C-alpha cells in the first residue's frame, strides 16, 4: 500500500503539488492501493487535491 505520507517523506525534492502528481504516477506502477493519510503541504495544493491524487494513482 502506498501511503501519501511515505511518498512525501521519501521525496524531499518535491516542491509543488504538480511534482507530487508526477511522483504518484510513477509510484503507482509498483503498488495496488493508495491511501491519503495527510494533506500535501504545498502552497499550490488545490481544493480538489484528494480527487486529483486519486486520479493520478488510477
């Protein structure tokens, strides 16, 4: 299971929500499930951030 908190910890080079989307797209290839357990701490995080992360994973 891919946890969003783990992605954020393991990817300190990510500086924006759009970069996070790209990391999720890469990491989805090796995971079957995705759990959103924290809100991304970026200033450009949109209001529909949960939907966009889920869409990037699927």
